[in-house]
């Protein structure tokens, strides 16, 4: 599902990035997870909830949805994309990121992304993975699946090994053809997300360079390892705060994100 493209911005390398706007008020740029971009159901629910009193900006990351793509891919180019989106918005900007989107935002914050604060929901790192390792084997295997035409295998592996879903749940997704097609459409960019997440290890050096107020959120109904990752992420970001929200899982509702935005706003004072 794609939302209508309200406008495009041009990234540093000339790639056109599709952007949508909703609401008015203080600006929030939302960066979704691996399968969450403009118009997907979860992102749309977040947009509708936040747009009650905010200007909410969403975009398709390069290679996804209606955005373009330019080889070679790199973390730096994704950071440039987000910067182009932020630069296109007048006034102070807060960024909200969910799941893999948090990895994008953290790299951008470490390079001085011009935002006032950030809310990060459950970045899917593994708190137990050696932060000094540089393991790209899994990312390479996802690329190999896609190159060989095994897009479904790449999606299954990503859902199980990165998002930690049990295989029974992964199999159930295949019984929902429309949803499964959206997953397959993004199969070619999943290896990028593993690399964006530092091979799933907490990127301590990157996090230590973040210089704006950050609230890291986690839900009590999420898998335990996500809570550990959220805590480890917050511990590694100077001055950040961890907020654990009862009754929420890996797809937080808009009211929860509103509360975290209020909380990070208090940290700025």
C-alpha cells in the first residue's frame, strides 16, 4: 500500500525520495521499520494519531515504495536521505523511529542531523552480540537469496533472525497474500537493514556521538530481548532515558508515541 506522494526531495547523490505530509503543528519526521514506510497500515495509524496536533512527515527509504535508488548503497547515503527530508521541513524537527528505523536515525544523529530530539522504539539490536564484531555474513546470505530469486527465503530469514519471530508466525504471514506480497517487495533491501544495524550488535561508538535528547521506548508485551536491547541502547546514548510502556508490543500505538514525544520534549527544557 502506498500513500500519495505529496512531494519529493533530492538526496546528495541525486536520488529522489518520496515524501508525504499530514497535519499541522510541531514537525515530526517518522522513520518506520523494515516493512513500514509511507502508507503501510502501521505507519498510517501512527500518522493519523500524531497528526491531530502535529505536522507528521513520512518518507520511503531509498529502494522502497516510490523512492528511487542509486548504487552503491551505503549507510552514509541513507543518512543523506533523512537529512534531505529534515532539511525540507521548516522549524524545529523531532524524529520518531521504530525498529530498524532507529538504526537509520542513530547513524544520522551521530553525524549531527539537525533535529531537536528523537524518540526510538525498540531498536532490534542484540544486547549480547559483541559490539566490536563486524559480522556481515548474515547480510551477505540475504543478498545471495535475492540474487538467486529466493525472495521468500530472504524474508523468512529476516523475520526469524532479525525480528525474532517464531517460524509458526512467519508461516502464518504467508497465509495472508496481500501482506506477504508487501514483504516480498522489500526483500532486496533487507540485507541493507542488517548492515544498518551493525550486524545486530549495539554500535557503541555511534551511540556515544549522539548529542540531542533521546527517549528509548520499549513495551512490556514485546519479546524479552527487545527490552534488553532498548536498555542497552539507552545506556550507550549520553543523557538518554529509557521508558518501558505497559501493554505495548513491537508496534506501539500512536498514543504511546505521543507520550514519548511529550517526555523527550521535557528533556529539552
